[in-house]
C-alpha cells in the first residue's frame, strides 16, 4: 500500500499558534510504522514553515504516548526505507527552529522515549512510565540517544537506564531531568495546553532566537550519534530479545 493510501497515523490541528500533533494509532499504543515516521516528519516540517505556528505540542492518543516501533509492521517494511525515514524524522526534530513540547502519558517506550529527548520541553503525566529497552531487545540505543541521554542526565544515570532496560516512573523522570514537570493526570491536557499557549503568546523572534542559542551545534551532534548507533546495531550478532 502506498503512503498516499495509508491510514493517517498522525493527527494535526492548529489552534492559537499551537500545532497539536497527536500520535494516533491507539489500538497499537501509537507504535510507529514507516508511514508514521514519514507523516510525523511532514507534520513537523510543515509547522516549522507555517508562520501561524509558534510552538509544537506532541501527545499520544488513547491510553499511552507510544510503545515505540511497531515490530509487527517491520516484517512488511523495506529496511532501507525505514532507516531513511527514521533518520529524516530524527534530523527534522533536531533541526526544528520552533520549540517542541512533548506531553507523554501512560507509557513511552523505545522511540516513544527517545523521541522525548529530541524535544525541547517534556511535561510528563503522573503515572507515566518510560523505558529504553534496547539491551533487553539485543540492540543498542537509537535516535541519537547515546549522546542525548548522558548529556541530559549524566553518564552514570544514562548507563543505568540503558544497561538495565528498566522502567522509569514519572517522578523519577523529573528527578533525572528527562522532564521539566510531573502533572496530575486529571489536569494534564489543560496544563500542557496552557503551557504551550504561554510560549505561543511571547514574541516569536525571541522564542526562536533563544532556542537557537540553547541548541547550538545540536543537530549535527545528534546526526553523528545516530550514524554511530546504526553502525553499532548493524555489527551486532543476530540474537533475539531476552524473554521476560
């Protein structure tokens, strides 16, 4: 099936300067396919070019943010196309000129978690759990997280999170510095939208310039890490994930 005929996996709406981007495969816990990578890339790139958009807010539909890549869909995907689309998405996120706020709830696993590292501000719902399950799956970190994770939380904490493949609860997410704030689930949607509106109401030139200063050289560093991750993954022996 061509992408033009594929179901919409990313829902987009614009209100008051906010481009709300919703990962929209709730029956699969918003797991990503090759089409999902492409649609999210387009949604982000369009937002960066749209003068009416001041800030991007990413959230997940249904009971969680994202369970990462859809392993079942991998069977039907062209590996080179998947890799290219994933790299395009990572590069687009890393190069956004406008601020990107992520609002995870439920679970954020694999790319559902590493996607958060590529965003500018993360507001996490109380009860949300994150996991980087790469060692448990017999692979290595991805999406530039081999650089981003230690840069955000320090080498020791990053080693713990990656090597153990353990779950991180919402309170620890904030303690580690993976999120700016933990918000009660009952108030979550209202609070994150209000936060995004706060940013959208400020002078866009100031917001963009401030982000640029805080993100100097970030994109190339992430792309270099992504390339190294791909080479490391390709060199691994073909082993299955640990049964848990």
